[in-house]
C-alpha cells in the first residue's frame, strides 16, 4: 500500500449559502486545487447526505466535476449519513494507496438551509432505524438527549459540563473566519443568569439550545496524492497515516450498553494501529460534537481519557487550546457548523491547517499529529483518521 | 377665512402609560437595556434603519422600509398613538420595536427589527413590547403580523397566536394574528425576561447616545449567484465567469 498525502485544502464559509449545491462544492474544490497546485485530477469523490431529498439533485459528483471542468476524471458521490465526509476520504485514500490513482479530489458539501428547520431535522432523522425509531418520531436531538441522560446518571456529567463544551467550542469559532457561529457566549449568559433559561431553552431535555450544532450550508475539499506527486508539488508533507471505520447496531436500543460507542472505539483503534500511533501521540483533535455530550463521550472512547473522565478533563482545561489535547480548536461542529456531508472533510481541513502551522490565533503549538472522528448515524457508522506532519 | 391645516393633519396622541426600562443578560453575557425612545431621538434611529432597505435577505428590506416610514411619520406627527422602544447594548443599537394603541383594549404590533443577530435580541425586544401592551397599557389583545419566516416562527409559533384573519392589520399583505392576554400569561415564564430597575450606569449609557450597530445585517453574498442558481443548477457559466474575474485580478496585480 502506498503512502497518501494531503496536498491541498479548501473550504467555504459555513453559514446559509445562496448558491447551488454543486457550486458550493466547486468553490471549496477550486481552493483545494489551487492550494495543491494541480489542475487535473484522476478521480473525484463528493460526500453528501441530502442532495436528492433536500436539494432535489442526484448524480451530484457529475455536476461538480463538470462545474470544475475536470472531465474526464472519474467521479462518484458518497452518501453515508453524517460520516459521508470521512467515508469519501477513506475512498480517496484507498484509491491512491492502492496505486489506482495518483491525484484524488475529495469534496464534501451540504445545503441544508434550503429547507426550514423542521424539514432539516426530519431529513437528518431519516438516518435512524425506519421501523424501530423513525416512525415513532425519534430525531437526532432526541437520541442525543436520551444518551446524555444515561451518561449523566452513569458518570456524573452535569449540565454545566455540557455548557462548558458549548462555550469552549462556540468561542473557539471566533478564531475561525470560516465558522458559522461568530457570537461569543458565556456560562453566565446560557446557564447561570435569570435569563439563561430563555436564552438557552431545553431542546430535548437535558440538552439545551446551545448544546446543539447549528444547521449549516457549506463545503470543504482536500486533494489526496501519492508521495511521488506530493514531492513534485512541493507542498508541506501531511500524510494521511491512519484510517479506521466501524459500525454498530442501527437501532440504538439494541446495544448492550447504549453509553458505549463501540464503533468510535474500534474505528479509532484501527486508525491508530494503521498509523503506528497511540492516543497519547495526538497533538490536536477534531471530534464530532454535533451535541456537546458527544465531545465528552468520544474523547473517552478514542482513548484520550479514561472512561467516565472526559468531563473531568474538560474541567481541568485539558481539551482547550493550550491544554493536554486540544479538541475542536476551530469551533468543531458546534461553532464551525455542521453541513452534514461536508463535516468529515472539514475536520480534515482543520487538522491539515493545524499541521501546516496555519491556524493563526487557534494554532496548537508545534502540532505534528492530528486526529479526526466523524460520527455517523447515532454512532452506528464512524470513520476516524490520523494525520502526521513529515518535516 | 384661513384654516390651519396642520391642526387637522396632526393626530392628537392619546396619553399612554410610560414604558419602564428594564435590562437582561444575553447568552453572550452582555447586558441589554430596553427603554422608550422619545420623539426627538427618532432621527438617531432612522440613520441606522435606512441601510436595511438594501439588505435583500430575511425581508430586512421590506421591514426596514416599513419601519423607516413608521418612525418618520411618528417623528413628523403623522402617526397616531405610536410608541418606540430601543434595545441597546453598551449604548449600541441592537434592536428597534414599535407598536401602537388602536383603542384602550386593543394594541397593534408594528415591527421588530434586530440589528444584532443570533442572541435572541429580537425575541427579547418583542417580549418587552408585548409586556408593555398588557401590563402597562392594559390591552386585552395585540394584533400581530409577520413578513419573514423568522418572525412567523418567533411570534406565531412560539407564542401560539390565534388567527384574526378577518381583522385587517395596518401593515397589509398578510392576515392578522392575535396575542391574547391568556396566551401572553402562558408564555411569560419561558419567553419574557428582564430586571428592573436598570442600574444607573447601564441606563445612563443607553440614554446618553444611540450608538451605531457594530455588526448590522448586510446584503446577501453574491446576489447574482442567488438568482442564477435557480436556473443553472450546475453553475458552470458562473464558474467560468468567476475564473475570468480571477484571471483579470491576477493580471491587474502583475501589472
């Protein structure tokens, strides 16, 4: 298997975008191609979850490759729920590592704000079990709320811990010009003041408004290349060194212990094993904080902290910029936004930005090893990746 | 015989109870003051409303134009029984709300415009306005309309307003809904916040000067694209156009 490198990255602002879906993907892709210094690619993968349902568009990859004048490159769309981005990166990795392709463009895109909030929530809920969950009205906030309640009971996580994650990540987004949320929040404003319950009402108890990521439009892209091509292009050598993917039961209630995110655990372990790394080696991480509880739970499952101690690490400041293992320094899904199909690619974009030392005010000092966890379904399909800077 | 037309044209305002200022904390931790606006302060607000006429998203242009005309008419004595409240953060104008009394039992909500977004500023402003109608003016219900989907969600859905489609609203174009005292009381605990009295330093800052909004709503990005995307789903033509622009930029830099 050949080594695979990230030669170029691109992203759009995550917000409400009044652009065609393929144009959002194309804009991010153009940035990535320009960054890499390539004008031709062998293969394009486009990660997206909702185009046919939300945007009334199928065959998205064909539209994107044409928008970019990249024909006759191969092109395919990859839909794998919120893990579409990670899955497309895995496909791109396989294409280059196998020797089949030398230059692969991986783009992720979603335009969710074309529909109203209720329709967007319903669209995301279609990833749940159609007979055991969806028909009973389960939504992702509801799933996350039940998970949070169990986690609180088992490990002593409180609403204050959840709010701390929200404040940390939303305020981190202030240092990321591409992030959706550009509003500072405080614990006083969302938790402690007499107005907090109105400013930050329950969405699905115990989760409140600021515990959830925003509904966003946006696109992100990376260019994956072989080592030979990477050396030729002369960009910083960032190697995609580990890829892990795992699944769990579709219906959450079928899990022996619903607070165990087994797919996260296995995907992370596989990625670390492939890369020859351990969680202790990671300098900066992107975890899938669609809801604040997920950052805490995933930080334990991937091995950064012992089981049930993620919230204690948060209290100590271990996960903040300057802490032991800074998590979501670009805002995460909570602050950057969560255009579902784009998220996995956006996580890679952030990590490569960090490993290149281009993070500006959010830069983790001398970051050499990065990690991403792209959490699909409610933990039933997860992709973890490791990235290493080679000086 | 001479006639002083101004005496005929200028409405005589009905005496209304004063709005008592209040303050609250936003999610950002910033203190926001809600206070009544005097007639001679209206020009200070108009200059911050006028730019909204050019913001073609979320109906800011329509709402901005209507609010501008209402405030101007109020300032020049051509709108009866109107009141205006300003919402300020450290003196900065964050929202404007206005309404009027139709009769001693009926109020009419005119507009709620947030100049700072994402922190429920508009929602707090609307709640303050309704609190004034019910608690100070003694109205039994308030007629409400919405121009934007955001407004519809905030007022009609969050407050569970009743339909009053048979009653015309002065804003026209959309049917009337009503916030009754019963509905308002039901919403008080979850939607209506604020503390009184306002600490003197906060109130003084607000009264001293209406400062411009630091992050006002701006026109949508690339409106050409917004229009084209409806007809050109692959946007190929637009991409080619953009590349041409980039090439021209590069060439001008080189030159």
